[in-house]
C-alpha cells in the first residue's frame, strides 16, 4: 500500500504510511521534487540527496538555482547595479 518509498504502520482497521525522506503523499509515491510539488522556486532544479540529507542544506533535497537566484529554495536574487 505504501509503495517502495514508505513503511506501513498497521492500525486496527487500516494502514498509515510513513514516507521515506524526500517522498510525500497518501501512499508515498510522490517525490517532493516532482514538478507540481517542488519546493524550489524560479525555475530551479530540485534533486533528492543520495544519503537522505544534503550536507549543504540539511534537508532531503537541494535546489540548483538559475540566473541570479540563490538561497536554499532559490528565492533570493542578486541585484545588478548598472553604473
């Protein structure tokens, strides 16, 4: 029921899925890096960390920022000042 990315906790009349790090949803089938649920912003790329936690972020994923964006979720932007 919980797929390959979750563990079923047997309740008296049902199963509750505890998702592996980086996965979400009722049956733990959704990667947090999938397009519709990615926490990364501004067209950045989300990737899950191999060991479950990224050294650089302390989270289960990291965002590869594009253009002038930076920060854990690529929400900050460098301002370019023209002279």
